[in-house]
C-alpha cells in the first residue's frame, strides 16, 4: 500500500509509516500509513491495516496508558480532523486486501463510508489514486 501511494503522490505530499497523529492534549493515534501535506504538516489521509485476526494493529493511546480498539482509533482520526481514512482488511472470500474508504463530513465531524474496494482502489480524493489490490498475487 505504501509503495502504491508513493507512485501516485503529488510533489507537495509525503507518505509516512507509523507516524503519530495528535488528537488532543492527552491522546495520540498511530495509523499504519499517513499522507501528509509537506507544506502544512496536515495529515490528509490515515490508513489502518487490520490483521486477519480482526484486531487493529495500531491503537489510540492515551497518556494514562489505556488503549482503544479500531473503532476508537477511527474516531480519533475524525476528531483530529483528518479528512480521509481507509481501513484495509483481508477479504474473507479472496484472501486479498479490501479497502473501506471513508470521508469526513465537515458539518458533523464524523466519517461516512464512500466505498468498499476489492480488486482495484480508484479514488479522486485526497488526490487521484489507483491501486491494484490483486497485486498481492504477484509477490
């Protein structure tokens, strides 16, 4: 996923792995991949990869040391104002990646599901991205 994002990346954006996202004074979330605007340091896309066992690999961590599950981490990204969020899971039928694409509603601050992609991920925002999700067959 990281390589695919980098291939289509406009010059003003960067892809980072395992970067912390500050949600508030006591909370940081750690998505697996983020796309950051190099000029403003704004995170424009957060990507969580959910292992086949169903537990999120990254969690929202509080100063008190408590962790949260994938749903709480997702809410943390919305609270942090990240406009685009993807959750990558293993498709139980094909064993390939499938990507749930969410976009943050500025009026409500909540994510809305805009699509589930199984063989090809093609989206126009936050920039034009096309990823062949069957590419795992060629590794």
